[in-house]
């Protein structure tokens, strides 16, 4: 299963930054992929596109300014999924002024910034804290500044095998 990771923009974009050569200066890999259980992963967290519909006396004026990368938002969250070290690393990159990072879900890559406010929220699980373990639930909201590489899934079939003779 692919890892969700944030990494610095000092290396070329990759879906596997943990094994990149050279290694990124900053690398934060989530402890658990937010796709199971009550986790939430939304690549289109807000409606994209810019424009307006302006009523006039005889009809309407429609303005369509298209879609730009900066319109896209990525949102994901998970319960009881992060350790204290990962939370500390995420806090550090979230609190960086004008911080811009690559983010990958293991298939696609984006250049992102954390939304302000509410880019990174976390809560300690008090049940586990009472038992001596630091486990956190979290929510991350990102602003996409650029979509870099579209994901390509290799299912092992060639066009010839699918099309036949």
C-alpha cells in the first residue's frame, strides 16, 4: 500500500520520497494511510472553478474564469492514527511560514500549502493516554498550488491483451 507523505521541494517530485536519492531535507510519512475505517480522504474538498452568474434586466451575464490549480483543496482525516513523533513533525511543517511542500498519496503528487486556519488539527485519545500511549486523531486541509504528476496504475495488462486479435 502506498504511503501518504509530505516532503520538501528540494528534490524532484516522486511518489516514493522515503527511498529518493538524494533524500529530501524534510520528510513526514503518516503512520497510517487514511483510507480504512472511519478515515476520510477527499481530493476535491471544495468545488473548483471561478465564475459568477449576474442577473440583469433581460437575462443573465455568465462569467466563467475556468479552473486553476489553486482552486483545488485536499482534505483527509483519521482517528487514532498518529504517534507523538509524527504529530510533532506535522506541527513543524504546518507552522512554517510560507511553507510549501510536495504531498503524495503514493499515486499522485501535488505541491501544497497548509490551509490557514485549520490546516492541521489534532486531538489526543484520552483513553490511550490513560494507558500510557500517545495516539492522536487528526484532520489535514491543504491548498494545491500545482498538480505535478498524474497517477498511472499498472494493472499488468497490455493493450494487445485487452483488445485481442
